[in-house]
């Protein structure tokens, strides 16, 4: 009996854990992902980072657009031309929320994103169910705080990955461009000498004749 | 006793209601001829549990598309391959750190109907079997919850260690690049001077040979 009650409480608390979804996708033109929100007034938080390393001039790339739409078709969050950002909104109604990424550049981009739907037990649940006491509410808030920590960590990890890619690319470019520069310099100077000798040969040839 | 029974009857419906909830999952569409790949960067010794199924509600009446799924490890080995199914699941513990990719594509192009796949992908703390841990360690209710939070905190700490190591690696790369920039610039200046000297010497000896100088 007590076990069933305890299990019920555990289920109530565990159910308020929303498993966060972290994925990495390649966006060619538009990619959409949908996530189900259970309760109204749940807070949906997330972040996305564009992790790419194929761009030649980094300043040229306009970033990607992100649009989050509610089940009713209302745009709840929109970020344009960004290479990575966090977003958060309160879901006014339960249902299937759509998160879309639009890529305006011709080359495909890899996007790391993380979406978390959080539900905090509040006083409303407290009033309805006598077996919830304020401790459960506090634990629910603690859980949400930890989940937001995990979201931030995921964001940092993606940003670090992108930074790492840039650094590796910088090192490779440095090596190859320097070797190319040395070869070009040597070739230019040899060409200079040869051309001068050729000009002088012709001039001397005329004079000697 | 009666009060306890009454309260239990109040609690039980909530229990059943919550147990019957479907778990959180992410949903995406596959075009009839396209492949959709999702990947995640995982560390070693992470437990991964995933199940996927085609969302039947969105399909037009009568069509029954099937998909193929393949899961590859960072080194390219296929960890799971399923063909011509409309649902599946896989679970494993990662042995190497890196990018694990799950790809889905339609089995037959005959249907020409885009399908919507729901993928429930859990790893680390969320993938643990909490029911069996509760039974094994005899935890209930609040204790189980706090135990889960403790695991979450542990995984946060692991992640911080990983970030710290990655930052150290990046700093190494940056410092190497910094040193190389200095060296290559000095060498470039040196090479320039050498080339100028060679040019002068070569032309001088050429002119002396041709009796101009």
C-alpha cells in the first residue's frame, strides 16, 4: 500500500521530468523538428549552434534563421541570421510545436540543437493533490534549474566544437599558405633573373654583331 | 485507514494517467527520396537508448510506408541496421567518444509519400532504468527523485571536465599556431633577404662574365 503510494508520488515527480532532446542535423534548405508539449504554461527552452567548417570567408555567411511555431500556427520565437543562440518561450497551449531552421546560403550547414520542455509543479498542483507538499515543488524547481544547467552545457559544448574547428582550420591554412608563399617567392625571383638575363642577352647579341 | 484508502484512490488515477503518457520524443519528416540523418556527440561509456516509429496519424489512408535505419559509430562501423520496418529500437553503451549518427530513409520509393518519424533518443542519465534501480536500492518517492538528481549533478560535473579538457586542447592548438606565425614570418623575412642576395650575386657574376661590369 505504502509502496503504491510512494510509486505514485515518484511517478508524479518523474513525469514532470521532460526528457530533453539534443540532436545534430544537417540543414540543406529547411529542416523542421517537432516536439510535443504536454501541459499549457510549460516553459520551452533551447539553444542551437551552427557548427560548420566549410566556409571560406567566415564573415560572408549570414547564419541561419530559426522559427518556432505553436500548434495554432502562431510564431512564438524567431531568430534571424544567427550562428547560434538560446531561445525560450512559454507554451500557451499544449500540442505539437514546430522548430524550423532555414538556411539561406547555398552550402549545407550542420546545426546542433537542444530543446527542453520543462514543467514545474506549482501551487495549482499543490492545491489539487494533498499529497504534494512544498518540498515537491522545490524539488521540481531544483530539477528545472539543473536541466537549464545541462542546456547551457550543451550550448557551450557546441560553441567549443565550432571554435575548435576554426582553430584547426586556421592552423592548416597557415601552414599551406606559408609554404605556397615561399614557393611563389622563389619562383618569382628566379623568373626575374631569367627575364633580365634574356633581355640582356638580346641586347648584347645586337651589340656584338 | 479509511482516510488512507481514500487518499490512495485519489492518487492512483494520477499515477495511471501519468504512466500512460507517451514519452517525450522528437519528430521529423522524411521526403520520399531523401535521407534524414541525426547525430549526437557522445562520450565513452554513455548509455544510449532509442526507439523510433512512423507516426501513423499523419499518413493518408491505406499507405504503409516502411523505413530503413542505420546507426553508425564515429569510426564508421554500423552498430544497428534495420530494414523495411515501421518501428524499431536500439540500445548500447558507447565504447568510443565521437559523433554517433542515425540515418533514416524510405525503404521503397514506390509510395512517394513523405513519412513522419518520431525518434525518442535518450542517453546518459535519462536512459537509466529507474524502475529497476528503485527496486534494487529500495528507494521510493522522494528518495528516488533525489537519487536521480544526484546522477544529473554527476553528469553535469563530467560534462564540465570534458569542456575543460577540450578547452585545454584548443589552447594547445592556438599556442602552436601562435608560435608558428612568429616562426614563419621570421623565415619569410629571411627567405626574402636570401633571395635578394642570390639575385644580386647571380646578376653581378653574369654581368662580369659578359664584360658589361
